[in-house]
């Protein structure tokens, strides 16, 4: 596998290969409202997005291209306040970057609405800002459940779709 992977953002993230986990939920103490009454405590849930990816960086007519494969793994604590965070990115071939941006919010039952944006950048280096494909989806995941997302393909249309990323994701609300 070539390229780099990193997790970014305000939510705690874990990489399965490193064996990192989030130890405890943030304090959910009720704070008094402006009227002096105690507010309802937040519903905190530990969610995770896991899966696999394959990326192809086309190297032109006379080259085979570069393929990168790996795991997608990030997790974090969320509550009823939807706050966006960039959770994960990886690169391939020195020219492609794939990002996964996530926001989520809980409901009173512990279910979580998870909003995901996948972005595919291709250019002269892997820090470029040339956005070539983007895919948005959201999924409600009840407490204690997972939801499997079918294969998602992001393609660069500029070169006939020869640069691409395929992701298979599972959304977890059972942690």
C-alpha cells in the first residue's frame, strides 16, 4: 500500500490496526437553563465507520497504474448537537486523495443519524484542491445496530474514469 492515511477532526478517532479505542464518554451532566431549570442530559453514543477501500491512480497509456488498498476506521462520541468533522483521509500514487467527512446526531432513543460526504481529489500531488468527485449520503442507525452501505465508487471523469476509489463502509451504533 502506498500513500498516507490520517484521521483528523474534533472527534476522537481510532485506527483498528493500531488497536486504539475511546475509553469513556464525555461528561453528560445537565446544566441549568437560563430560566434556572435543569436541562436534559445529552444522549452520548460512540459510533464508528469501518470498511475497506481500493484506489486506482492511472499512470497513462504505457503504465499499469498504481493501486492502493486498505481499511477505513474511525470512531467518535456524538450527541444531539450535529457538528461536522473530517474523520479520515488517505492518498494514493502521489496524486490522489480521498476524504471521508462525517457529522452525526443522536435522538432520545439512542439512535443516530449519520451524515457522510466522500470526496475524491486528483491532481499533480496528493495535497491538491482539485475536487473531481463527491458523494453524500445519510443513514439512520438505531441504538445497538449496524448498517452496511453498498460499494461506493468515486471516479475522475477528466481521464475517462481511469482514476477511481471504491469504498465499502459499515456504520456502527453499538459501541
